[in-house]
């Protein structure tokens, strides 16, 4: 995980904690329910993030690093919504691709 992401995450949690500290200082009678919101959010986000990381590490350990994109059957004539496709030659090597919709036709073109 990038250092920047960790720093941004810590800053975000500290900002949230500071905001809740301001709320708790104003109303000391109901601080337990108010404190539960950020604590539960912190626990849920942390558990979900760690579970997602563990899941992805498991995939990496089983399959190894990516070796490219999966092969797809060609030629493509229609998209998943049934629109006809028009593919300009050279799309595979294009750095930028333009997608235009014209009724029921979807056109993929190379931006030069």
C-alpha cells in the first residue's frame, strides 16, 4: 500500500475524530451513542479493507501475477445491450479510443 494512501487515511480519521470531539464537548449527556458512530465506522472500514486485501493476496498466491488479459472470442458484432459495434482498424495499439453512440450503433475509433 502506498505511503500517501496511509497518510491520507490517517488524516481523514483524525479529522473525523476532531469533528466528533467538538460534538461531544458540546453535549456531555449523550456522548456514548454519538461516540459509537465513528467507532463503528472505523471498525467496519478497517475490517472490510483488511478482508479485501486478504482476498486479493489469496488470489495472488493461488494464481501468481497477472500475465496479460484473458482472450476473448472475436469478431465482436454486438455489445451486451445488443447494439451493433463498428470497430476502426488499429484499436488494439491505440493510446486513446473514442466511443460514439449513434442510435443502435456503437462506434470505436482511434484518436490521433
